[in-house]
C-alpha cells in the first residue's frame, strides 16, 4: 500500500491572512508523496467557503490567486489527493473595506 500525499509547504505560512477588499491574494501548496519516484503527481482542489474555485491535475505544487474577496471572512482550503489518500491545509482570509482619506 502506498502512503497518501502530504502537503509539505504552504504559503502564506500563517493560518490567518489579512487584505483589503479587492486586493490580490495568492495561496500556494507543495506536496511530497513519500516515494523514491519523483513523478507521482496529485490532484489539487481549491475551495473558498466550500465552493470549488480551482482544480489542478497531475501537480506537485499549485497556486490559487484571487481578487474577488469582499469584506468579511473566508475559509480557503487546498486539498491534495490521489488514489492513496489526501491531505489539506486551510487558511482564514479576513478582508476589510479599504478607507480612502480625501484632502480638501
């Protein structure tokens, strides 16, 4: 039996991230499959608040970029999987309304 894939690194490297509404934010994961062979790939599914926003097949790393955050809190999740199992990482993404100060 082969072992499941493992997320070995992720970015941002904190679990809670902050932005202003409309800012660009990217999330990234890399995997390791615990095999001598480096050609074993995984599928990566990205969700925001439970809705699939991106899928990448046959990957060893994946990046999801988003600019559509509204003010509030979102849960972003990366799920890596293959026929032998899965692993996941989750971020809490907090976005605030940007305030603009006008001189005059």
